[in-house]
């Protein structure tokens, strides 16, 4: 049987989304080659409540519908050909090897498994009549494949798929036009306006004056900067002003924020949330963060003892932000009254954080406990979106009803999840969604580029994110 393409899949392709098997098969036009090691790794992930565990179980159910078409052995490798007839169809070759050249001694299990998978790739390259393409989200696995002269690719293209939307745009206006800005049609001042031009800096010609504005329903809304700054954490630059205004404006119900480390995204989100809770616009604050750790071997929370301890570590950004908010509020209230500012004791800060959590109904969730739930009347902060797969984000967002406001935070420079990359994660998908006008929700997106945490953070962001020449 002839196929158009022959795909050798890494485990992460299926754990990212089990239905990738059908997308890549293209109704049996392409052959899917699965090393036995991939099946072993998927089998090991079936227990648990994270999204990859659901995807592992989904793939297992897919194989239950498969029928064996042939069974053969070639050069020490056994090939079982399966055909899956579901809503879609796929032909899959399961390839196993009697003895592997790779040695597991003193080698981490993930590297050992990669080597076994690529041994099957070397066999497949020689056995099949057409070129085999190794698909993986792991750049290290793809690099090893290239060293073995195996053609490789990621799940979606490469740098050609990159994007850089102009969320904020600068437009020059005449002095006499200033009075007509507010509530005017944006196309009057920017005929080339795009759906993702959410904010504008109107520079007054022959002047240093700059007017900040946002776009709502095609209309210009000039910012009231004093009103926006009236909160615990004061916005310090135009991007932060835009972000804070979008938080406080009832018009926007989904905010997408790509931000560098130390840019104040979590602080501003919480500060705005506290203000809205105080105004009784929402009943609670829900903080959601994916359960992914930045570990060399890719262990997940399943290896940690005790549920309480498992998820405590994922709430550090929230607790750090609440700590900072408590200290900042104390300083603002007491500094003008005394010549010498008296800092709070750590024990007092801890007590006040507990009071804040209680008074403002702040709770944390992890994605594994969200299936089957409905979230209402909540200000929801989804953090570390760059570490979420599309399936995870879809599941989380589908739990949220129309009485909520959602802020999605992330940075594509801080991806720790072995099962996604810059082109396949949820943050990128949401950013791309701003290309088109959407009438279901009122979207807003912004990039926070200015590092405010301090010079060390800014220095680190600069030297480690700038390509060497």
C-alpha cells in the first residue's frame, strides 16, 4: 500500500493531543509509525488528572478500536499494522525491536527512551519505500534525529509561523483634532486599523503630548490615567496603564497578556481584581496555574507525596504577589504619617495575607480538578499559559460562564512543559486568535516588555533572550 507521507511519532505528539494521530493520518493517506517505546510512555501516563493523562487515556481508547491487518518481522524488528476506523481513520505500524543498541546504564530514562525511538527511526528509514519524517516537540530529540540523518519536523512549521502583532500602535494627530478623539471611529484616524490594534498612542504633532486610548466596538476611548492609577499597585508605564484599564473596564471579558519576567503582570492582575471585588463586581478571585515543573527529567506532580504539598509549590507566584501588595499598601498608608517608615514583620504580613485571602475569597485551582465544574461570578487569573496545551486551555476556558472575567498570563520565553513548544502552546493560540474580529467575547491583548522587578531581572532577560552574533 502506498502512502503520501510516513510519520514516525514521538510520545509528546500524542500527549499534546491524542487526535493528532488522525490529523497526521489524513484519512489513511499517510502512514503513522509508532515505536513500542511510545506506547510504553503513554501507558505510564494513563493514571492522573492532568491533561496529558486524559490524552493518554484517550489514545488508549483509540487503540481499542483498532484491527490488526498484518504481522511481520524484518531485520530484528516486529511490525504490527493496525487500522483504526472511528469518526476518522488511520493506519498505524507498531514497531518493536528484539534488542536495542542503546544502553540504559547511567542514562536518564527519557534520553534512553529517545534513543530507542530513534533506533526504530533508523530501521524505518531503511525499510519503508519513502522518506520517514520524525515528528517531535522536543528539540533535543529532533537534534539527535538529524545527527542520524533522519528528516525531522515539529508539529507545526518553524520560524515562518512566527508572529508579531502590533497590539499598540502610534498615530500622529494635529492639535486641533484632540477634542474629536474620544468616541470617534478609529478608522477616521487610522484607516489601516486591524482587530489586534487594541491600544493607541496618539502623538500630537509639533508637541510632546501623547494621548493614550483604547478601542471598543471600533470607537476610540481616551484613558483616564488618574482613575487607573488609583489602586494598590500603581501602573508605571503605558503598557501597564493599558493593561490595568482593560482589567477595570467592564467591556473586556478576556485579556491575553504576554509579558517578560518581572514586568508586573501578576501584581497588576491581582491589584485590579481586588479593586473589582471591593466594588462587588465579582464574588471571588480564582488563580489557576498548570502543574508543570521545570525539571530536567520531566517529572510531574505525581511523584510528590500529599495533595497539599503537591500544589503548594505552584502557588508561590500568587503568594509572593499578595506579600508585595500587603507591604505596598502598608507603606502607602503609613509613610506620609511618619518621617521614618516602619516595615511590617514577616509574621504580620502572613496574618494579613490570610485575612486578604479570606476577605476577598481568593482561591487556587489546578487544571486537574476543573473537569465537570462551572465557574461563576469570578475574576479568574490563568497563569503560565505558555505551559498549557491547547486542550488544557480549552478545558479550562470551557468551565467559565459569562459572569466571569478572565486574564491569561504567560511568556513564551519561559516554556517548561515538555509537551508543548512556542508554536503549539495555548498562549500562542490565544495570541493568534486576535487576528480575527470576534463577536462572542470582547478580547484584549497586550505585551508587557518593560522589566520592573529590578536591574538583575532586566539584565538576565536581556543577555539570555538576545541571539549571539
